[in-house]
C-alpha cells in the first residue's frame, strides 16, 4: 500500500490499518483439512450440533445405504457430499437436521467375493456350513464399511459415525424379518411360479433394479407353425403362421402364438425361391401385411403373392401345430392362437411366439386365457424347460441337456440345437443375428434369461384389508402424488414404473441375507400366520441375528409347542437385498431403543410436522426409492418419505462414462490429495446435480480458481476485522449510502439464499455467493473502501461504519458458505472467533433486519456502478498505455447525457467510488474522442492526470497535500489520522 520511506523520513505504513490475519492465503487444504477433522472429533462436533438443535422441527435425510464392498468412487463422493450439504443447509435454516449414515451389507456382491476367494483356494462353498459362510460374508462387509466410513469422513461429512445403521446388525435383521412377516400376515406375500430374470452365473433370481441393459448379439429365427385346424377360415388349412424370435432356445417352451386385432394380416404364397431354400414355391404363409416384405426377404424368397385378407376373427379359431411336432412326438400338442395387446407390426412378423415360461407378457396372456384354454381341452400347466444352470430339462424333448448359457455366462449350444431341429422339421423360414439392448446382471455383467421358477412374491394388485381394501399398487401411486419430487420429473418416472411393474419378486436362492421367515404347511401349501411364532423369530434375530434361522434345521424352536415342525416346510430362500434396504425406514425412524439416532419422527402431511428426505442417484427410482415405497406402503399405508431428491451420474469432461480402460476415471481420493475436499464440495454444490455432472483436471482447476477468490475475500475480511472494535459499531441509519447499499444486498441475499436452501438449490447458492463476493465485495465495495479503512482516522465515521458492515458481511457469508466449504468456513470462523467449542456448523442463519432493504437506494447505486464501469474502462486503457500507473494518478472528466443518470450522482463522491484522486462530472454527450462503453449509453469519459502532490501516506494526488504544517507530505485527512495515531500511542507510552 505505501512506499517504504517518506520525504520526512517517517515510515507511514505502521500508521495504516492494514489487514492483519493468520488466515493464510494459500489454503493447503490437503494438510489443513485433516487437522480440522481431528478437531471436530476431539470436540465432538456432532454432539454439539445435536445439542444446539434440540427441540427444533426435525429434518431427517435418511441415508440410502451404500454397499459395503469396496472403496468409494466419484459418484459415491457426489452423493455423500450432496447429502451433507443438504443436512447442513437445513440445520442452518433452524431444523434439527440429523444425519445417521447406513450401509447395505447383505446380498450377492459380497457373497460372490467370498465364493471367488473359495475358488482361488480350491474350496467348495457347498462343503462349508452355511453359518460359517455367512460369518465370512459379515467379516468382509465389516472391513469395507470401516474403510468407507473413513473415506466419507474425509469428505467433510458430519454424522453419527459411531452409531450407523447396518442391515446386518442384529436388531436390523430382526426388523427386516418382522416387516416380511407383516406382508405374510396381511396376505400380500405368496409363493408362485412366474418367469423371472435369472442369472445363470449367480444362480439366483434378479429384480429389475439388479439388471442393466447392454448391447448383445442374439441369434434370430423365423419359424413356421402349421395350421392344423381352422373353424372360421378353411382356406387357412395347410398354411403356416410365421413368428420371429431372438431366443430360439425358448421354442421348446412354446404353448401359443399371439396376434393383435389392431394388425392387418394377409395370406401369402411363395412364387419363386432358390432350390436349396427352406421356403419353396407353393408354400403359404400368414404374416402381417406391413412386414411381409421383410419376412420374405429374410426367407430369401425371390417373389411372392398376396392371396387374401386374414381377419382377427379368423385367427381366433385357428389351432396350430408346434414347429417341432414332426421332429419329436413330445411336441405333438395343440398350439392355440390368442389375442394379445402386446402384439404390434413394428418388427418381426406381426405374430408373437408365446412361451409362458420365459416372458412376462407371454405369461400374462397365457394366464388371462386360462379358463378358455381349459374349456378347449388344452393343458395350461406351464413347463419348466430350463433349470437353474441354464440347461434345457426333460420338458424339452430331444433337446434335454443343451445349454442356453454356460456357468461363465457365455452362449451355449441350445440355440444351435433348436435351429437344427427346426431345419429337420422343415419349419425354419429364416435365420440371422441381431445386436440389441439386452438385460445383464449388474454384478456379473453377464446376460440373464427369463425363466419360470417358484419364487416368493408380494402382490401389487390384491385388495388388502389392512390397506382399507386398496391394492399395494394403488396406495403406492397415491403416495407418489403427495410426495415432493426434486426435480419434479422424478414423479412421472416412478409413477410409470409402479403403474406397469409386475408383482415384486422378493426371494433369492442365496445364503447371505435375511431369510424369508415363513413356514408353509406341507399339505395345504398355506403360509403359517401366527403372531406367537413371529414374535419368537423376531426375538431370536434381535439376540442372535438371522443366523438363528439357519442353526435350526426344522424350525422347531419357533414352531413348538403350538405347531408340529414335521407338518411345515421352513423356507430357506433369502430376501432380495432391495427388501432389506427398502425396510430401513422401519428401524432407523422407529424404535428409539434399537436406533436412538432417528427416533421420534413426527411424520408430516401437507407441510406439518417433521420432514424425511431420501436423496440418491436417479437410478434409484427403480431401486431404493421404489422398494422403500412399496415396503412402507404395504406395511404402513404411506410412503416412507416426504421429499425425494435425485442427482445425475458423473461423467468425464467429454460426457463419456468413466472406465479404467479409457483412463478417464477421477478418484475422489486423488482430488482430495491434490486439491482438498472443499474443492470437491464446491464442484458438487456448483453443478446442476439434476443432470449428469462432468469432472476432470481442467474442471477441478477451474473450481480451484473460484475457491481461491472466495478464500481471498474471507482472508481480507478477517484481516480488516482485526481493527474492529465492538464499541465503534455504527447504526445503519448513521452510515454512508455505500454501507447502506451493502446492507441492502445482504438483506436481498438473505431472502434468496434461504429460498435456495429450502429448495435444495445448491447451484444457486454458489452462484449468488460467488457473484456477491467477487462482484459486489472484492471488485467493488472492498476496493472502494480500502482507502477509508486503511487511511482514515480512528474516529472516522466512514471507517467505523465500513468495519461494522464488513463484520455483518463476514458473519453471514461464512454461515452461508459453511454447508458447501465445510472446512474453509470453519477455519475462517475460528480465526474470527477462536474458542475450543466454537464452530460455524452449530450456527443458524443470522437474522437480517427487513429494514436493511432499500430498493430506491439499490436502484441509485446500480446507476452509479454503471457510470463507474465506464470510468474504470477508460482508466484501464490509460494504464495499458503507460500514461498512468495507479488509478489515483487520474482525475478524469465524466460526461453524462442522461438526466436521470446524472441526477443519481448528486451527493456522491464519485472520485472515491472510482478510486481516483479527483473527478469532474459534466452534463452532455462529451467530445467524440471520449471513451465510451456500448452497454452503458450516454456516459463518456475524458481521462486526465490529477494535479497536485502525491500524499506520502495514501498516495492520493491533491493540491491540499502539505497544507498541514505538522505533516507537510500528506493530505489534511491523513494529517488528522496521524495526529490521532500519535496521540493514542503517546498516551499508551505514558
């Protein structure tokens, strides 16, 4: 600020109120953040936040449990940071915003890891007692949740880390079993046989949430079903109905062919074809008119003719032969034609090969026609044509033993065998391959198959007495409509999923999980519904964990003495892990003895009471949001949440998915090591989390620069406030206009930031604060007021008013920033308010007086700042041309043509505002050579050098320098400051 020595030989720098602070310019976040974490642990920040929030309305962000099976990745970091920001903002708004972290500990991924270890060691899982195997799975989960807990803490996430909820904790397993038994008691649980997605590799059923769709190359065939009888259309006798399928291996399971009343069909005859062709001249086919050309092209038919229309009424009376009937007597059964809403003429042939063992729609159309089929004497039992290993069973005569997929998920020989059989039967019309999107297990990454197998289901369309005779689907759809969805489109997404999904498959044929704790009567097939038995199960699980189910071979400890164990089958399947995580609300928001962290929630309806939020990635509309909704609606007749917020996925800077093979993975651990967690937090908060986010080295660099500017603003305020004395505070009505304008901006921001906090709009928070701190403060207010703050006398009203305003700004800005820059805001707060128990994170948003708002003043200062922009632009050109050094060397003339704009400058020290030593304001357009800005019409600036001497203390160039004989090289203002300084220090010396 000042030159080392003056003409009088005195060093005036010691008389200036320059910023003084230990808050470093260089953040050193990778080193500093662990120190703050240690302080939070030492001072038990979590407990102090809880104590400070006691009695307030609760806002609970119920943690969607991450899976305990590896290091966290950038997507996990995004999720946890966003949760922490939301919790902190809600706490700042005045809620008791508690956060209890949780982990999903059961399920196939962990079980798979243990099996891999077994295979590597040459061990067979089947030779290991199930309880021992489960113990190893538990140990594996314990290890990784400990690793993840420390990684989450390092992100700056504050929560009840000493008391997390774990789905494998004994009370949790007991609660999950109790929830399942509630479904059994209310009649919503049933055992049925339906086609479900089946992983041959993992040998278990999968839910929709456990699959992902990847490109896959499938064999395709066109096959002919000979017409054996037609009551309504004799002309069709001997013709062939053509189907197309991407799963030739399902042909042995075919029981019908579906058509649509909405499709136009025709009878066609092959006119010419190569001699070696499967389709020869004279053969008649029935296909959809729209697809006939495609079918005959696939059949390599050279020419064909259309003989006649074929109506839906005619098709309804047609019975077909199975295409393998002439090849093996095992297929010598009637194949009916059924009307199906799912049939279209968009692709294929306009007919759908129907194998109820291997497709949902196939199953549904078969079951819907069951009565009609039985009246026609058609066997309606659904065959089990593929076993758990992907091998065709005896229900596929002549093909038994062939494989759909092998144990590694690779294509087996079943398709080839079926195609050969169709060729031999003379019913193959064409073949090919198709690359298309196909379901894969998200764990093994291998294709799945649809397979009919006995499973346990929760019914969605059964009226339930405990739900006031509504169905679970109806209740879920009702609750979706009264839940707040952020962003709003999430409501439509989950509504469609719930409206169209099948019954919930909750059973898995694995070992590591909560068992399906029901008993089935061996003769009647009825589920035992006995509250005494259920209570025993719950008590045993609470004391011993779910292992209690597996240590009792026949269930006698639970059934006796009321029931004969020999009369009942004890189910050994385990629950879908989505049922586990979907049940977490039941214990985390429930029993205060089991889970004290989130007890006592007074659930709200229509804005009243406490609030529960779920926050996860958008994929959880079909995952955790989905299963939690169904579980809670089925047991409590309401959704478990009031607000659901979803975020996108993290991509690389090009918008591509991250993968190790591409080398574009950004690990949160690396970002923290190089830049600090607050940079990651700033990236999360500033990004539009409702869409996919991008991250990479340059993006991190950009946010590091944004952070640097924010930190420098905090540092300058801390340094300046070192000279602030509470007794020198100035009331707003006694402040200069500029200070009152900044108070107005604080009042504006207070309203906007509270609204952004309430609506979870973190991007808006960062934008508001960044704009305020860099635009309003650093480049304007701080810049203008440095002269008064550094150089004015101790007694200066302007200086004291500025310090009062900076104090108010610091308190608000730091609390506003705290949810985002958790470490930096804490560091700054402690620099201002050093205390062992102090923390910005126990603070709520400071109340901002409504009287600070002054719209008329704000409009006036908006005009003043527009004029200032033109002056600043003119001086930049002068500085670039070396005609001036600092702006204080200038004394420009400002011409203002607009009368209203000119009037706004009345009473304003424009030289102070523009940081020049002098300034002249004149009405008019100004000379042609004057500097102008296109965006500020009617303002012109003519630069000029200031006249006079340069003040040795403040560097202003004024004629008044030297007018005080006691201080001959400074301005009168600086002379008064020196006089007060000298008197104060003389008094102190005495």
